[in-house]
């Protein structure tokens, strides 16, 4: 599958390609171009020109075009879900849900942009300005670079692309090198729906190289990245040269505190959500901080009721609910992290085995707060480190022992304990009787705290991130009215 530049299927002038492999079978699925700097520059410059025209399209007309896109996604739902499953290693059941989320995000983006109101400043407050009418409007930023991760490529692409396009921006998309095929197909559907072909550019190739070219281009207005902390820091350094705006959702090591008064059925269910996408989730419980009085019961039930019941097999079978990691390389890294933790004193009490890109759910006991996995070692796989505690203050201290602050959760029936945790944890979200994996379309999501980024990506506030507020003043507009005789 080729890149999409100005609506044309485009190969790299160098002829270089990247092979796209099915992580479950090792089969070569396709190849995509490895873009050169010329292609990237041309795409950005074309996007900047096209954005001027796209911004002039009436909001209702932009909305109609993007609504047509959602109809095309519904038409091709089966094809898109199958592509997503084959290139990511996730079960088809999860892929269908992810494609449906694309429709929801674009539908919501069309609706919210219709109600993104400006403001009128109150008059008569400041001397010398009594006759001036002061108002604000919202304008698009320009060209927004969308750097998409591998774990939920379609869903996270939609959260970047939908609001940006609805608000009148152009997008240049850099999909993940492992699995760009579904995103490329979605970008082609945008062009088919009638979006100005200059406004929807998609380039493929090695992330660090192409990403740097995109960030350094002076016509890039904003970089929106979901990825790792190291990538975010590098982009921030390069963006500083042109004072390019950036929005990041970075790493996480979300704590889930499980109190002795918890609903154990709920605790096991919420913790078991860690098996979703084989544990490759930015948000979601990664540190299980369990009261010592219930730790044994919790671990036993987690293993018996959730981990032993995962259904593996044909990923295109709707009954399968547990797949592979994105690559064998990723699974080897999880294996290394587990071995490192065992070397620090932890014990594997369930799982721990790898087969290619497949890694079975794994439970680590005797994890202590001083171990790397309990602090800043984010494991992107189905691993359950169990950390015991005796008091709520101790649990909070353990939870706060990480430099990440993406999401968090507590399972308890005590309202005061819940509120204490919610007030104490420096994270972008705290779920009461839920895990950090909770993500609703309307709710602000992302870092906002510590090293987990600065984006609050969601339908309720995302337009603040993809537009800029402009002040317009009408001097003396009210002079005659204000000087009228009463």
C-alpha cells in the first residue's frame, strides 16, 4: 500500500520500502514506502496551501463531508477490522470496537464544532473602552502533524484527525511503522468522502527520521503525538526551534489501589482489563497495589477467573479475546523486563512464557516499592505486578512513587478513602471503583501531570487544542448608543 500525498498513491523516490508483518503468523502482509525528505516537505507545503481553502468551507459543509466519511467507514467496517487484526495481532472482536470508535469520534467532532462559540466581553468595566465592542472567534491552527502509535492506531488516529479536520485544519499523518495499513485505508476514505485532497496527507517510514522532518518544518503548526516519553522530549526540543506547538500523550504506569473493603468481584474484573490488547495500553492498571489482608484472595481469583479464562486462537474468530504483542521484538522486551524484576527479588507465580510475539498473562508476586517495575519501568504487555500495603497512606506513597501521571484507580466502598486518593494522586484521571483503563469519548484524557504529557484529548475540550482564539475589537461601535439621551 502506498503513501497518500495530494490524493495520489505515492511511492518513495528512493524506492525504499518497509515490510508490514502479521505479528501472529510472521507472514508478510504488505510493504509501504519509506518516505524521503522531499516527499515529506512536499506533503506539508501542499497541506498548508490546501488548509487555507478547507478553512473557508462552511462548517456545515465540512460536517457533511466528514459525515460521508463515517458512512464509508460503516460500508468498509469488515475490511477495516480485518486489516487492523492482521497487522496488529489483536482479536477481531477488539478491532470491530476500534473501528466503531472511529465513527463515534468523527460524528462527535462534527457536532461539537457546530457549537464552539466565541465570547463577547462585558462592557463598562474598564475606563476608556466603554464604547468598544470586543468579541472572540476560533480559528484553525493550520497544519497539524498526527503521529499515531501502534497500540490503537485507528482509534487514536481518529481522536487526532477528526477534531482537527472538523475545525478547519489540514493534517499530515505519520502512522506507526509496524502497522500503518488501516490508517492509510482510513485516510483514503477521507479523500473519497470529498475532503480536499491536499488536506489529508499520509507519509510512511521510520518514525524517528520522518517525525523529525515533520517537526522541524516551519509550516507545521502543531505536533500531536501519542508515544513514549523519550520521543516526546526529542520532539519538544526540535519544536522549540520554530516555537511549534505540541500536544503529547506519553507513557504511564498506572496504579490500581485495592482496599480491604472492596467488592472483590469488581476488583478482579477491573484488574483483568489488563489483558485487553495484550496489555499494550497507555492507560490501564500496570501496578496492582493490594491490601495485604486480601492479597492472596485477590491473586487467586484473578488467575482463576480472568487469566485462565482468556480465549486464544484464530484472531479472526469473534470468540477469541486475547492476541499477540505488536512484534516478537516487543515480546522479547517484556520478557527482559520480567527477568529484570525477578532479578530484583520478585517471583513469577503464573505465566511468564513467550512464543514468538505471543506472551501469556503473567503474575509477579513479592514486588516491592523499590523495584523498577513499581516506579518508572512501564511494561507494555500482560504483566500483573502485585505490591502489598497495610495503610492507605502507604498505598498512596507507592502510587506516587512513579514519575508518570496518566491515570489511576481505587477499588473501595469507603467514600472518604476514595476522595482522599482522588485528591492525593497527581494523575490526569482517578477512577473510583475502576481502573486507569477507563476512557470515555467526552472525558478529558491524557497526561496533564508529571511525565505523561500535556494533552487532554477528548470531545469536550479537544477543540481548545486544535484552534486558536482571535480577539476582534470594534472601536467606538457603541458610542452613539452609549451617548443616547434617556
